[in-house]
C-alpha cells in the first residue's frame, strides 16, 4: 500500500504518516498547510510514535538524527520533531497498516519514572527551539500545551503506587514545578496549582477526570 501510494503521487515525499484514524485528509501537506498539520499532530499526539511513519533514510543519515540514549521518555517525540524540521512535506495516508498493543502494564510508557519531570522538561525545551523557528503564535501556543500536559502527567505520578515521596516531598516537588513554569502556569491560572495539591491525596481515577476536563477547556479557549 505504501509503495503504491508513493508511485501514484509521483512526488518527492519526505515523510508518510498512516494510522491517523481518519482525523486528517489524505494528501500532501506543504508550507503553511504543513505547519498547521504539525500543530494538530502534536495536539492529537499522532506525531509522537515512530511506528506510524515512514522516514527517508538519507534525511536521517545526512542530519545524524538519532534517538537520544540519555532519556527514556519523550525520545520518540524528540526524534519525530527533529526529523520534521528537515522535511519539506508530509503525505497523509488513511490506512491502518500497523497494530500496536497498548495494554502492556510493564511497558516503558506505563512504568513509574523517578526522573520523569527532568527528562520531559528537557524534551520540551528542545521542541520549543524547533517550534520557535515557525514564528507563529498558534504554534508557540501548541508548545505551551505540550508542557502543561507533561506537567499534569508528572503530577499524576504523585499518586502512583511506586512513588515513595512523603506528603512533604510532594509539596516541595509541586512548588518547584510551579516555580520552574511560573509564566505558563500563570496563563492557566490558579487551577493547575490547586489541582496539583489535590493530587497528593485523591485517587487516580478522580485525578484523571479533573485533568481531562481542564485540558478540554484549555483547548477550546
């Protein structure tokens, strides 16, 4: 299917993206359409995994694009963002070409990571450098969305059964995160700080509900 798609389009394709669940129209995305697509890919998290894309080998080799071995979370997103910084186009293919198992509780994405916050903030900083080259307010807002989502993810881990922090250590951690991200948190308002304090004592299911509602409201604004 992929080979046929490339032949039929008869164009120089830098990246093919499939398994998009019909969220995007088939076709080639270039220039301004490409920038708009990247924003939506980030928000829907379709940009994250490497398994739903076909990359050009020469782009990877010529620009020495590799997975960062020093991080265990967000390295796939960082790889994709770095690659797309060298791509002039993306071809969307609405075909289910790969099945991915997501119910493995022992996978790296499900395990508790003590240094998760540090690694995610490093990934966010690298992504910001790339997105700033677009010189688009909408795209920079997208970067803030990523950071806020990652902050919430770190707060959720405070309720993880493998988190050994005491209540006092959790409060210290929350205050550090608030200080590190003062400008972004200020834009969301006091909600993020209050919700983070709730994370210390409430069940995970309740936390998920609060987080989901908060992010939906933020996206609509």
